[in-house]
C-alpha cells in the first residue's frame, strides 16, 4: 500500500457513508461546503464557488494528516492504519449484522461480541471528527495534537457503559420523502434539559450527558 494512503484520513468512514447512498445510479452526496472557496474570474471579479458539491464518498469527510503523529521530522500513520483499521473493520461487521438482526429467529452467531464492537465504534466515532478532537482538546485542556491522539485511544470506551444500560430507540425514514442527513459529526449527544442554543451546545461542545 502506498505510504500516502494512510495520510488521507476519513473521519467519517467511507463504508459508513456508502450505506446512505443508493445501490445503483448516481452514488454521490450533495455535499454542503460551509466555507466555499473564493476566486477571481478572468475579468478580475471576486466570485464564490457553489456551496453544494456532488461528491462521492472518497472525497467527503476527510482531512490530510488528521491522525498523523509527528515528532520533528518523524511521522507515523500507525493510528490510521492499525487503530482505526481495527475499529472500522469490527464496526462495519457489527453494523451490517445488527441492521438485519432479528433476536427471535437469528441464530447466526452470538451477538454479544458484535454489540461490544458496535459500542466501541460509536464511542470512537464521537472523538475522531475535527469537532470531536476539539471537544477532547477542551476536555483535556491541551492543544498538543499528539497527546490528543493518544488520549483518544485511551478514552475510546468512555461512553460504552452508560450506552449499554440505556434504552435504545431506532428511527426509520423508509416511508418519508425527506431522508436522513449525513453529518460530519454523526454521533451527537442530546440532553432535553439543556437548550440547544445554550453555552453547553456551542462550537465544539455537545451537552454533557452527566447534566441531568
């Protein structure tokens, strides 16, 4: 594998994105660029590129060297290759399994291991986005990127215990005209006691699940 492959980091995995695309036809997202690039046309007039792009999963929700650890001239892409490689491989299997799981007649395998893999994937997904890393930076009170990447691995299961014990609700948009929107930060916390425009919900901060 070319070394640069692991420097292009999808913080929303391609396999996850592709589950929102149709099986046939044009498999692209209408990708909203919140800060579209500006340019000058041949007449010198300043113009702004369209904010809506039609992009496939390879081009969406990625950033160069987001997970690359750097010490001076030394660079390591082990986090992308090994840590996220394992998280995404087991997470994908878990999502595929539970998306068609029926507890009454499904005897394919013991779901407990896949359940733990699903929780691990969801928990890691909350931290791995640019917003998630900014949250970690605030939570840990450090802007040292290398430390954030190390702490992200140490805290990867921080939410799993409370999520295991909670009641899960599944939402289906099959019969609706408007389908789900895929976000650059798919795992978002919600607390009905906290106003969505309050100080605990601004910038990179989600409402703390401990504030009940």
